[in-house]
């Protein structure tokens, strides 16, 4: 006693189901993935910039408060020379990168809207 099962139907044998649909083929467009990655890079660099500026501001405020409350401070500490030199070394290239990446990202979006 054998049963015949139609392979065009989905589901367990003996049940009624909708006919199977064929998979559709589509061409891969890398533009969507490229835009997603560009956006992620722009966000990561922007958040790095925000984090570094926040950390340097917090360090400057903490140093100032510590010096005002009787900490052992030199003139260089009061002028925040270490933080200023670190800001020059780190912030200058990071601001350039953030500007370039966000300019390229939004420029590319504006060019696509104009197409």
C-alpha cells in the first residue's frame, strides 16, 4: 500500500497546502551594502571624536578641581599642557578624518538624490 505524494505541494503527506513557489533570482547590487558600511564608518568616527572630546574635557575639569582643592600642582599642570598636547596630537587628525568621511558620505547621498 503506497501513497503518491505530489512534490509541488508543501506540507506533510495527506495535508493540503499551497503550491510551492519557485525562488526568484535577483542581481546583487553592492551599492546598498556600500552605503551601510560608509554610514557605520562615519558613525564610529563621529562617536570616537565625541568620546575623546568628552574624556579630555573631563580630565581638564578634574585636574582643575584637584588643583583648586590643594593638590600638588605645577604651572604646567594648571595650564593643562599635557592635555593640550594630547589634544593637538589626537584631535587634529581625527577631526580631519571625521570631516572627510562625513563630507564624502553626505556628498555621495546628495549626488544620488540628484540622479
